[in-house]
C-alpha cells in the first residue's frame, strides 16, 4: 500500500516544496503534472523542501492523461476540490492492500471543470467557511494525507519519539 499526492499544474515552488516535505514525513509518493509554474531546480522549492528531497519518491507527468494512465484502480482516485458535497473524512482509506491517489488542482483554478463534472463520485472537499476562496494547497494536502494515514493506523510511521537525554523518564 502506498499513498500518492498528485499536483495538477502546480504554480508555486514553495507550496510544492512544503508538500514534498509532508510526503517525506508520511512515505507518500509525489506526482507533479505538467506544465509546472517553476523549474524543478528552483531554489525556493528546494528551500521549502529543505533537505528532504532525497526522501521523496517523485514522478513528473506530461499531462493529466499521462498521470491517470499510471493508476491501476481508478476507484482509489480522489479529486480534492471545493466543488463537492462529500467531505474527505467521510471516505474509508483504511484498505492497506490498495494504493490511494489524492489529486489536487492548480492553486489559482483548481482541477479542470470538465474533468470534475465527468468524475463527481471521486470528488471530495475540505469544509471551510465562505470567508475564503480556498485553503493553502500545502495545508490541504497535509490535512487529507494525515486523515488517510490516521485511518491506516500510521503504518511505517514513528508513533513516539524521545529526546536523546530525556529528563522526564
């Protein structure tokens, strides 16, 4: 079982770097779907990901169709968008025999409307007030992936951590 975060035409290197760090911390595969709004060598993206880039399994796809062709079972593809009636916490991600794919849209326009309308059963939303247009992309990715790994009982993740010289124990 592997979780995957896919970013459709990401524009901001800092967001992508932060998402890469979240992927490193959760053993999540990162997919970037072209065109990208930055170079993969961008110093801002690298700085945001700090020294975790070597811990991220990264795939770059030429377009949405190229990415979709890599998914063996489309039942485990989730489109994260504000245009959905279903909430991301209402889905069962606990099946650890399957890979789960979370597709997030471009920071400015989200996922293509035609694609969303063709796949309404895959659409999920993060509840928020009408005070904002959307949450930050890296925050949205963190919310959703941590719900998935929580349901999967944090498999492969460190559940406790101790100080080198713990004075409390």
